[in-house]
C-alpha cells in the first residue's frame, strides 16, 4: 500500500477496566484498518514523560500520570490509508461530554467528579506524533527496524 501509514492507539486504563478493548478493535477493523501490533502493558513514568513531553511541566501532569498508571493499558499499532486522521476522528473530542455519539469517547467515556479526565483512548494526532509515540510504546520494533536496516546495508 503506497499511501499506507501507521498510528498509535492506546486503550487507557479505564477503557481496559470497563471492557472496551474488543469494541475499539472491532471499530478499527470495520474501517478495514489492519492491527499490526498489540500488547497489554503497564505504563512507566518514563514512557509517560516521553509521550506527554509537552505536558510534563504543566500542573495537571501528576493527574495524567495517576490516571495512566492506575491499571494496564493496551497499545495498538494500526495501519491503513489515511489512518492517522481517521482514527483520531473516530476517537472523538478529548473531553467525554464534548464527544459526539458514535465516536469511541462519545459512546464509552465519562466525566468523573474527581477532576481527572478519563477518556478511554489515545490516538496519535499527526504522522510525526504517531512515529514518536510508536517508538515509545513499541521500542522493540524500533530496535528490530534498525537491526534489519543494518543487516540490509551489510549485504549491499
């Protein structure tokens, strides 16, 4: 696929705890996107600092860290034509009460009284961010990619 691209989807701890993994994957597959990698992991503080690098100095970063470490998450690489924009739109607006019905957040996310935003899913918002985020959550693929490139160069 010449125009194929990759994006990152994180099913956040609330999405995992509430049993939305299958629903989210089904929505991606119904759009004819390919799941090229998937794993259940627990976020580390270092991964979160890298992923939310523009928010680390914000006063609310501690809330993000608390939320993202309150349980396991599911990291997914999704591939397909126009996948970054389409999957980002499929997720819906960041704040659950602003998300349209039919989007993942509009259907599954909730506003909670503790003030911590829990919105079920993260999706990359650009190709550049997708590349950066995939490297954070799937470092083994970056290592494999570099190793494959080195082996190819050595053969030539």
